[in-house]
């Protein structure tokens, strides 16, 4: 939840599309963080499983990363659970 008044004011002045993208990016980061905690996996361990640098995983968890479907699929495989789901 965003509590900084200045940040909220800035967010109120962006387009609906930008706001939706921002929210989705943070939801994905939160999902990854939740799965890491649930499975007791560190960022370093996830990085090793995926052949990435720990700094890249850290960047993902800021909520400011523009994920590709390839990256999301790789994270899902590494964690053994889907990151996002698409309704049928």
C-alpha cells in the first residue's frame, strides 16, 4: 500500500494505462516475494537456479521491472508455481 502523499499525488496525474502497468508490475513483484518466502528461497538461490545475478532478482522485486513472458515463465519454473494466471 502506498502511503506517501507526494507519490499518491504524482500517481493520480498519470494515465489509467500507466497506472494499470504500475500496479501490475508491483503485484508481480509481490507474488515473487511471497513465493520466495513461502518456499524459503533466497534471492541468491533464485538467481543461481535461473543463471542470473542476485542484483537482477533484487531489481525484479522493486516492482519497477518490465517483465517479459520469457522471464515470467523462467521464474515460474524455478519456483515451481505460476507467477500469473490467465483465466480460460
